[in-house]
C-alpha cells in the first residue's frame, strides 16, 4: 500500500513539474510586460513582481508602435478568405471523390494522397517563382491562395464525413429532381457542419500562427500579419523586453481565449487532422 | 412521390422548393454527358490549385536544380548535376544536417515524455483536464511569440538565470552562446512546443481502447506495467509510428524556432534556413532547388520506409 502511495505521489510530482516547466516561461513574460522601463533597468531579475500590476503602458506601446492593429486586421482578412476557400474546396473535392465514379478517379485520388506527403517548406523555392509570376507577391492574395490550395488535411477530414452520409439521401433528392449541385448545396454541405467546425478551428489556429508564408511573400510593413509584425519587434525594440513581452502576450491572448472556450473541439480537431 | 420513408421526409423539405424552380428533366443524351462532367466541375478549382501550387513547383524545382539560375535574370544555363555535387562535397553546406541530430535526439525524449504523460493521464488523476490543457496549450501558441518567450528565458539575467538564482546557482553562462549549448537550448524549446501534440494523439489512442480490457486484465492480476505492455502499447502502435515519421521529417525541416531566435547564428543554422538563405538572400536558386530536392527525397524515403514497416497504417481510432 505504501508503495502505491509513493507511486501516486511521484505521478503528481511529475505532473506539477511539467506544469511549472510549461507555465514558468510564460509567466515570466507576463510579469515583464507589466514592468516600467525603470524597473527593467534596476536588474531585479525576470521573476520579480512588477511594482504596479495594472501598468498597461507597454501594451499601448506595443499596440501602436508595433502596428498590431493593422496586423490583426490583415490576419483577419487572410483567415476569412483562406478558411472560407478551404471549406468550399475541401467539401467539393470530398463530394466529387466519394459520390461519383469517373475516369482517372484513381489518378486524382493519388495526386491528393502524394501531395499530402510533400512538406510545404521544401518547395517554397519554386512556389515563390510561380506566385511571383501571377503578380501575387507582396499582396494578401499570396498567403490566401497558398493556404487554400495546399491543404490536403482538410480534404481528408471532409472525406471521412461525406462517407458517413448515407447515399440514400442523395438518391431520394435526385428522384425529386435535384441535380448534383443542389444535392451538394442542400444536403451534403449542411450535414458537414461538424467537419466544417473542425476544419475552421484547425485551419484557423495554424493560419493565425503561420510565420513562414507571410514572411516570405509579404515583406512590406503594411502587410504585416501578427507573426511578421511581432517578428519586426526585434529591431526597433531591441533590448526593450517589456515591450516585446507585451507584444508576445497580445498575440498569445486570443489563442488562450479560443482554447479555453473550444477545448474539446480543438483536441478532436487536431487529432483528426494529424491522424487522417 | 408515393414513397415516404423517414429519410426522404427529411430530405424533401429543403429540396422541394429548389426542385420546383429547376427546369424539367433534360433529354437523356445531354443528361448523360452532363453527368460525366459533373465531378470534374467540382474538382476544377481544387485540382487547378493542387497542380499550380504543389506539382508545378516540384517540377520546376527539379528543373532549376540542374541549372545555375539566380532567380531573377532571364538567362540560365544547364549545369548538369553540378549543384548536387556542390551540395554533397562542400562541407559547410552539408554540415547543417548534423544540426538535425539535436532535434532528432530531442524528439526521442519528446515521444517518451508524451507517452508517459498520456499513460498516467488516461488513468484517474485529479485535475486531469487542467494538466491536459497545460501540456497541450504550447502547441497552439504562435511560433514567433514562443521564440521571444524563450529568447527572454535564455537571456543573460532572464527567466532561466533567475530560476537558477532562486536555488543559489549563479551562472553567467550565455545559453545561446556556443553551438552545443545553443542547439540544445533550441531543441529543448521545440520539445516544449510540440510535446502537446504527441501527448494528445497518444491520449486519444489510449482512450479509444475499450475499458473492459483493463477490467479483465485486472481480474487476471495484471498490474499497471502489464496493462501498459500488453494493452496500451499494441493499441497505440499506429499512432506511434505516425509520430515517429512526423518527428523525423520535422527534425529535418526545422525552421521557425532557430530562425526567429538566433537567425541561424552560432552554428544553429538548419537545412531549411540554409536553403531559404541560398534562395532569397544569395540568389542561388539553382543550388537552393537542389538542396530542397534532396530534403524532399529524404522525407519521402522516410515515409516510404515507415509504410513498408507498418503496412497497415489505417489509423482508425474512432
């Protein structure tokens, strides 16, 4: 029995240790973001409490001088179009692949399957030239189109859901004179709501966090998204850790809120996304 | 219209109005043609995007890799396999592969730790949801924010030094100052960031194992270790093999964390950072393409090996 108790204690200790490892770096940044410039200068260490815990001065600086407002706006536009496009494209592809037999179907499926294995980072050297030749370089269209066109994972998620919708529904509607587009729009798509929710969440979070694509394709400062705008803090705010910390907290906060509100969906979404 | 099954009843409501608005059924022959074209109409946009932004780049990349193109000038010369020869013979170009070793070692630790936490949290533990959330949350955080959080963490007089100070350890060590220390630190950050995903995947797999199995095992006198060895381990095999693949290809294509934190300085340059620099800073599109082709082939080879080793890779957990 004592051995059992010891094991239990060790389990809890390991969990608490992990919690400290995860939360401590974040807590230090939150503390730092609330400190004044003078407090930072007196070298009291990263874990010292701020004199005034309601000192939001650094947040104002980060928000205005760091151009966070336009960054959030740009990110919102990209999110809207990229997610909308992904949902449409993913559901249409899944519907066509699951509900129709046509020539070259195997080839089409194989094209999507193989594309899922190609890591996006490797091909950007050449993708860049194509995006550039369309004149989309340094515009919001570059990330929107790339996020829309290269998301195989959401096609998988939709495919699983379309399969679970009984074909008798399609047939019944066809007897009533509905054509394929009507069936897709009035029957399949409305029944895909759970898949849409999953894709919106997973795609939303990965798009919000992506750094590589906006960094490569949108160098002008006006087109900063939250990742690239925060990255630009490195120059002007060089050693001003209180401002950089405030910027980081501003970026993390929306994620935390979404996570707390949608926990269950997020776990399921990322599980479906990763295991396909 | 006489057949009224329950399913049809459900369907009728939304289609009724639309059906009425549609034209009467068209003649049989055009109808068949139309039917044959229908799937392609749905696939038009997806396939166009897939080909333009995935397959065309791969084809171009392979083509560029045999040239000396600089990415801008209209002129380019066919140079045969010269880029590949340069890549494999110039030691400074190939050296960056060793940096992946740090991340590979880190991902071994990461998988073991994720497996441990998934196992203990699949049993009854107080505050389970809290611990689950804490372990997973880092995976959702923006990479640039993580980079800054840990730049501050490893900074002189930053979080880590302050914590060590609490225990009476005074160091003025520059954590990101030497290649070994910097790469170890960056690899640790990547464990911090990605552990949560592995953990949640394992947890999901473990929880999809029917509970009666544990009960039956307990009746047979199996202890926790036996339960892990004979029930949990076989149950998570598909997810485990998937995780191993993701870890290997992830370790080879590390970019964000080192690029944001050190910019590739002090020996922390990874293969992808080098490729990006070659292509977009030094305008060596040809050489960069060759590097990208090599990386792509390695990743595909690793995936292929995994599919061969674990032929039944249907990860049906639901």
